[in-house]
């Protein structure tokens, strides 16, 4: 991967991880995994959150591309966009393999000493 592409991927993944680092946003994503677009009214039902708070969290998720909104009459409907999450998972798998390789090299070095 060219250096500029790697830097872009790193920045994108860091933004996604930062957005996912909030339990309210994770809870909203969990609701959106049910598969159908949901309104803010529906997402705030059974919570103590205000519509404004939920809207703010959804906008953060939308900025990093894991949520998409579409107007339907007077409401906005929000739905999960899984591709950025799949890409972030792929990145984590890559980092995990790097750690596994580093630990294997360390183990081999210690065992031969």
C-alpha cells in the first residue's frame, strides 16, 4: 500500500474508532443493526436521551460513514452502513497478524538464546 494510502486508511480508521469509543453511539449502532432505517423518535424511545442528544451522536456516526440518513417527510431515517465497519475490522485483523508475527519472532529469539 502506498504511503499516502496507508496514511489515509489510518486516519479513516482512527476516526471510526474514536466515534465508536462512546457507549451511547455503540448502543445506537446496536439498534441500527436490526436492519431497517429508524427515526430519531424510535431511537430515543426506551432511553433517557433527548432527541437532540441522539441527533448529535448520530451526526458523529454519519461523519465517519457508519450511518446514513435520508429524509422521509418531516423525519430523518437513519440506517447502518456496514462497509466502514468491515474495513475497520479488516484493519484490526491486519494489526493482529502483525502482533502475532512479532510475538512469534520474539518467541523464536528467546528459544534460541
